[in-house]
């Protein structure tokens, strides 16, 4: 369950950065944030955020097609983690009912 919670938290950071990039699509000179989610040594996940390399454009450098497809992936990952947590919760509840 802790790995699912860790994944949800990492993907929340990813979605926050993604939303900021989308919100600044019309901000001149905006350099978007890149987010990667990686596994840590203990099996949890961690979101790593960096600024994209600026291309020197006076316009926003946000790529909406990338940001919107990333949002779909983040949403699917979050849904699968929530389902896994629900299933684990139901299993623990069943075990407690058996012992009770």
C-alpha cells in the first residue's frame, strides 16, 4: 500500500508541474518544467523536476500536445493506484472480519 501512496504523491507533483506548464502556455518567455518519476532504492517512487532547456524563444515554450498526453497518463496511473489501494483495503477488511 505504501508504494501505491508514494506513486500517487509523485504523480501529484507531476500533475502540478504539468498544470503550471499548461497555465503558462501564453506567458511570453515561459520555460516549462520537466518531471520524471523514478523508483527509489526502497521501492517507492520520487518525482524529479527540472526546467526544460530554453530555446531562447520570446514565446512560451510549453508544448501543449506533450502536456495533454502526459495528463492522460498521469490520470490512468492515479486511477490504477487508487484501485490497488481499495482492493488492499477490502482484503484487510475481510481478514479482520474473519478474525472477529
